[in-house]
């Protein structure tokens, strides 16, 4: 009985593993899968990084509006297209260029400055957003939005002034296109993402 158990165990322990050709085939298949998946992995990482730009723009606008209401003074947020950054000034933040200005660089965390484009990507709808706002053109390479103490955005004559900022990634244009709008009357801020299927920006 003991001899049979010994032979049985010895048979199990003597089973062979992968031969060298089999191991080479396994490694080759794994390498092919990795090569095929690598572009998708890189693309996903870039898209994830770009999604942070949308959060920065909407957060910057909301914080500027909140500061205007809490400080009870006009606060301006300026999108500087040359440097791809948001600069908040006025009130406690001092005049433009003051050391107290709040600055948020949009093209960071591995995102190249050249990849961040202001505007609509080729092929995207140029129609106004569903809230009737449309893209605000750059003036001297920038867009300024000044929130009043009541949270509204007004022009020089005191009329509500709607604003909308549009962005996309130069290499993944339609997939990354988004807009952030500001309704002048109440200063309401909305986020819009471009839908290829609808050929429109969807809230």
C-alpha cells in the first residue's frame, strides 16, 4: 500500500512544465497583445488628463463668481490663450499682474500646451448651445468674464452678457470637445460635452 502511494506521488511530482518552444510562443503572444493595446492605453491616459481641463475651467468660473458675491466686489477671470491659463483678479486678488492674482495653468499634468486648443474642432456643430450662448471670441488672445457682486455678468451698459468658452484636444478633437457657458443674467454656469452622434454639444 505504501509503495503504491509512493509511486503515485512520485508520478505527480515528475510532471514536466512548459518546454522552451512553448514558453517562447506564450511570450510572443503576450508581446503582440501588449503592442496592440499600447496605443489605446496611451490614448486613454491622454484623454483622462484632458478631462482635468474641463474641471479646472468650470471650477475657476464658479470660484470667481463665489468670490464676487462674498467680497461684494466685481471679480474678473481671464482665460489667457497664449499661456493656457486662468487668471482671477480684482477685489482681494488685486489688479491684473498683482502677486495676489489666482492663477491656474490648464496645460499641466503631462498635457502639452500645443494640444489644448481654444475653439470648436473641425467638423463640430457651430450652432449656439441649448441655453442660446455661443462661443466668445478671443480679444487680444484672451477672454475676460467679470462677475458682479450679485453673481451676474454685465456689459458696460449694465446689460446681461452671456459667455461661452470652447476647448478641444488637438489630437483627439471630437472626442474631447467641450464648452463651459455663463448666462449673464444670473451667472449660471453650465458644462457641455460634444456628442458626435448628435453633432451637438450636450449638457
